[in-house]
């Protein structure tokens, strides 16, 4: 009851004068703190359980731009928000409007949903003066309220799995879409963290063999007004409202403890949890967007504004605004959010959406930007997995390979080159070679390791694997934009028929190409990332931009595992993941450049053609060559006496070919044939092996070093001997 609360806030006692921002209960009352260096007054607004009755209390103290107050008797469950008083001068970058209730940027849980209404805007919507006008309608009835929370949770003996990067395999998934159509779950748990932590989910992920789940945004986000008006929604969640609070839709019991419980279950199974986080922009959009939080508290501090026109926002994100990570308070906001998810939820890592934006200073992208410096030196955050999406739409927005050492990066070039190679495009030999070896031309600097390249063939943004081999073009009509949205550059092939088909030959071809692409992904050096559902043929019916489809188009269709093809593909992926775990040469512990000779005629890397002959410069530059042989060799686990060898044979042509194996002759065994994954016997004919069209074959051998009259370990080969030429550098990035 609001009547049980004091009628004024107390100044913080000296012990809490520099305490954390947000609302923190101490057992007797709650400390409130919020940043605004430009406001003239901040009011704490308290609400009853219905959210209709409001009590406004001025914040009593502001030091260094942080407003603080203490309220006795304010307990967990108390609803609150803020109102900020100051100048409304859009041309000066100031957009204060006390008629707008503001969500605490540090809110750790929200009550209620955003309800779209014209009162949410700081200006009079439809005014001939646009955002220069001033709106006096109160927005409190339409804005979610922050909740004072109690963070206590019994973690027991939970500890992070800390899977080494070289052994990490990421499974990108949507919390809702993963389980919404899954049998064997309580109805109310489907689509929530209650299903993510369920034994059925844990068992599936373990049997598949992935070591980490990467969850699409789970921070509280806004469903865009124009989508709601079309009876669609923001399914993916890249429209953040609160950086500390989870979205209510993912909590079947309404408690923060459900997330912690789910993560605890995953950790017990050795599976890490990585959050996809959006700190580059917020849901408030450009100057014509609503006033919900940061804009109303301190617009010029939290957002990057055009220097010569402070009314307008810099839009390097393509989402209307750009968070200003050149400002200390904004860096603190993001850093505090990251630490909160690690400390309170035991999260194991983060994938930064449009990560280039986070490294932008006024002069442009800088790998030594203030945020990156703060992140990489933080003793807590530097220990978790950090992944950047290395592009945005701003100037110089494609920065793959240019992030700080210690971060991994999504490798869009891997996606594009692998797709093009298996589609049969010309001149892809050098590009495929580079991707197989960790894209060293981009990542082998500053003592980085191959794991810095996060390799993927598909992701949430774009075609699923099934659609990649089933459609030549996108089919996004369901999004309501006349098929204009989504990329037109998919490097896909339908192999003869657009969409589903009963043609047995085309179906077999598609399955063969899917296995070849998955096989390439899982034997390449770097960190592999799988898109959830690709392992059993998930389709979005050709929609390559299903961001607004919270329905059966996006939800995983688990019935596809009842189809023999779906089950066989799932088993193939599990088989490949097991091979990767067993074979260090598939993991890429170090970059290899064909400069180390382990024994006479046996370098760490050797590239050859179908005749078993090392590729010459002319061979590499042959645009019509679609066959490639790769041999990797390395000492077995530091054992100076044994050498492990693997050979990968690639055939992107439609016909079968016979490969001669290069000397020395070894006792190879068949590890995998993507044309026939069940086959175990290697059939050699005169020292050669036949490989079917559109397939990949992997062979393995182990040999005593002495049998090869070994040279001392690490004897160097000639500089650049045996290395393929660097692929042409395309500065553009389709995903950007």
C-alpha cells in the first residue's frame, strides 16, 4: 500500500553515498539511484499493485550527475518509475518531459506490458512542428513499471563449465521458438526458461553434442508499434527497453529465479549459456520515437547526436538511434548490465549485436575504444566468452578481424564462401582453404587463436539450412512488406525446384549438400555455430527475415524428427560433433601455415589436387577447379613419438572423382563420408579413393614418428611454402 510508505525520500547515508545505481533493498528499505547530469529535478514515482495509483517523491540529492534517495519500508515487489524535469529543447539535444513516466535504466524486473498510445511520445504526435512540439498527456498508464527485487537464490554447488574455446560448439536458439512446439512439456512452460531447463531439453542438447547455447535477446524489449498494428510482433527481440531485466514472456512463473534455475541445470550438464545482447541502440528510435527511458532522463548523454544538428540522432545501427558509448555514464550502464548478468545469473558469455557500434568514437571505429578497454580489463568480464558481430551500417562499418584480442567475431565471410563453394561457384578454392584454416588472413595477429573466428553457415538472420538448398529467392510476403525486406543475396540454390518437392533425385541432392556444408563447418578451424533446427531440417518456407513471425513459421517443428531424413541429419550432426571432440586436428589449437615439417615430406598442412600433387599457383587460380584436398598433421597431445594425420577431400562438382592420396602412404581409416554417413569401411583402389559429387570425405591415421625418419620437431619449411594465396578481400558485408 502506498499509504504505508513515508511521504519523502531520505538522503543517502554516507555509507551508501557512492552505492550502485538502480533500486536496492537492504532489508529495511530501498536505496534508489539514477543518472541524469542535465535534469533540474528527478521524481521517484511509486505505484500500488494495480499500477493506477501514484505517489511522487522528489529525489533529495544529486552528486556528480547521480540522483539518490532512500525510502524506508519500500520492499521487494514495490513498483516504481521516474519523471525528469528540465528543458524541452530538441534543437539543443534536450528532451525532458515530466509528463512521461520513465523506466529505470537499471530496472531488474518489469511489471506490465507497454501499451501503444500517443501519450508515450514526448511531442504532440501529428503536430505540424513535429518533435519540436511538446506533449502534456501523461504516459504512466501505458508504461511498464520497474519492480524492486530480492536477488537471493540458492546456487548450491553451481560453477561455470568454462569449456575451452577450442572445444566450444555454439547452438544459436530462441528461448520461445525452441520449445513452443515441443511435446513432453507443461503447456505453460513452453517457450520459456522453464522449458530451457527441463531434463528433456538438457538431454537433447547433450546427445547432440553442443557445448553452449546462444540465446537470442532475452532482455526486456518492445514490440514495435507498426508491427503490432499489422498483428505481427518483434519476435527476435532486437529492440531493448531494459538492459538488466528479462522479458516477461520468457518467465512462466514470473520470477527471476526461473532463469537462474535453468542456467544451473545447463551448467550441471556442462553446457554454457551465452546471451545475445543489444547495447548498440534502444527501442526509443529516432527523434520521432517514444520517450520511455534514456531519452527522457538525459538524451544527450545516452545517445549520439548529429554534432551540427542536435535534434537528430546518428543512425549507425539502422534502428533510428545509436547508444553513446563515448560517455562515461553510458559505458557504466553497459558494464554494470554485463556484470549483473554474470554475477546474478552466472551467464558464461555475450554476443554483441552490431559490435562495431560499441567501438565507435567520434572519429570512427577504434579497437582501442573506451568501451572495449573497459570490457577487456574487467576482471569478471574478461573471463567469460565475448563475441562481436563485426559490422554495422555506419562509415567503415565492416570490421571483421579488427576487434581486440580476447574477443571472438562472427565470420560472415565463412558463411558466404562455404555457401558459394558448395553451390558450385567458380574460383572458390583459395577462399575455402582460408575458411578451413580459421581465416588466418583476418585473425592471425596479436597472438589471437583460430577460435576468434566464429564460423557459421546459417544464423537466425537469413535462410535456414533447409531453405538454403530449397529456394533460389526469399519469400517474405508474410512480413507485410511486399517481399522487400530481407537480403536478396543468399548464395542459395534450390537444385531444380523452388520449395518442397517429391522429386527423389532433388531431395537426395539437397540432403547431400546440407551434409557437406555441415561437415565443412565442423572440421574447420575456428568456433562452429549451429542454428537450432538445422540439424533436423527446420524450414521457414523461404522466409529469410522472420524477425516478426512469432508463430509456427519460426517455432521449431520437432515433428521433422519423425521423418527418417530429419532423424538421419540429426544423427549425422551428432556424429560430426563427436569426431570434432575426438580429433584435435579438427579443433584448431594454433594457426597452421604449412611452415612446420614434422617428418620428411610431412608438413603440418598440405594442399593437393585429385592427383595427390601439391597445388601450384596456377592450380589455385584455376576458376573451374572444384576439387580440393587438405592434409593436416600434428604431434599427438605433445607426444613427440606419435603423429596424427587427417585428410579432407572436397568435391563440389556433380560427378564422382577419384583422389590419389599424397605420400607418405599411411594406414588411413574412414572417419566420415558425407555422401554415405553410415559407411565405415575405407575402400582404396591403387592408393586412391573415390568421392561422390557434392560431398566431403574425412580420413584419419596415426603413425609412429620414427617410422617416417623424423626430423626434429618444428623444423621450418620455406617461407610461404605450401600456403594458398590469400582470397580476395571483399570489404562489403551482405549481412550489414
